[in-house]
C-alpha cells in the first residue's frame, strides 16, 4: 500500500520552523543551514518533520 503525505509550507511560520528545526537531526540542520533561500531551508526541515510524523503514524508510536 502506498500512502501520500503533504505539508502546506505557507502555514509554516517562524515559530513552527524553529520547533521542527530543534527536533531535526544535526545532519538535517546542517543541510538546512547551507541553503541560501529561506524557502529551501523551510522545505528541508518540513520534509524531515513530515517524514518523522509519517513514521510515527505507521509505527503507532509517539517517539521518533
């Protein structure tokens, strides 16, 4: 079965970004910090958050 998940980046404000940023791995934060455009950094961090959310849903856990 294939599941599709998406996130609306226009709804991602600075506070939400910072929260997701703190939860991201050090490698993901470094990658996001290298982007020149803020939009790209937001996409990078949002993708990480969406992946962790999807994995928690699939595994039925609150931890990841």
